C-alpha cells in the first residue's frame, strides 16, 4: 500500500511520517496527542501482528473517523466509513455496523466513497450523530464482547451456551458442533491457567 501511494501521489514519501516496526516511538507519539496539535500524514506498519493490533487499539482512541473495509474493525468503538468488502463474510460486518448506527453503509466504489467523504466533511451533524450513537452503544455494552468472554472463562463456564446456540441452527452439522465444543473447552482451560498469571501481552489486548 505504501509503495502504491508513493507511486500514485507525487512527493508522498516526503510528506508522510513513517512508523515502520517502531512501536515504542509510536506509543510516545500517541501519548503526545492529548497535549499537542498533531497534523500531517502518518504511515504505520508492524511486521509483528501483536504490535499491529496494539497500534490500532492506541490510535482508535484518538481518531475521529476510521476508513476501513468491514473486517473485525466493524465491531470496534469508533466511527467508521466502510469501503468495499473483500471476503464474502465481511458483508455481515458492514450490515452489523450500519444497523447499529456507528458506521456508514458500505461504499462499493470510488464514486460512492468520494460522495460519502464529501458529505462527512460538509455536514457536521452527520459526524456528530455517528459519535453520539457510538457513545450510546458503549453505554449499552455493545462493545464489551471481549470482557464477557473473559468473565465466562474466569467463572469456569464451559462451551454449553455456545453449543446450545449453534444447535438451533439446522445448517450446522453434528460433527461441527462437536469440534466447536472441544475447541471451546480447550480455550477455557488454557485461559483459566493464563488468568492466574496473565502475561503483559494479554493485558494489553484487554485494555
């Protein structure tokens, strides 16, 4: 992507500030955002997948608007502009975010994306509405899925609740249900061990 932008936009490499595999420097930069006015173009890349996820978590609290395909970020507590999906399963992420009201609808092409960005830049009420909806959903606990999983694991709950939910779906085979149940039991056992002495990476993921 970076190489593509440098090719398509003359002088992009000179205008952008890069944080490539520089997680410590990125953290210091994010910490300054509350006390300094930050402007410019910033490119962030981490080969380490954990640092990449943590970077997203840090920046998510500072940004006003996120442009993304409807991946797992569709479920993040941040106002979103949805680009065209890539995987077929991502369609449901876009539908979910749009229905709950913290995201735009999916913009499948350049024309619809430009129109959406123009609307957001010229209509303050729309952006304010999306932010208010995000705050409302946070108060309702919509974004607390990760915390709820931790509660289930800590309290010793097994995969029965997941098993019963999936059993109601006729299209899920018995073999699939058995595999899911085994995997959930393994996850719970391992998580109960980790929770007694959680590593730093685990705590960062839960923040």
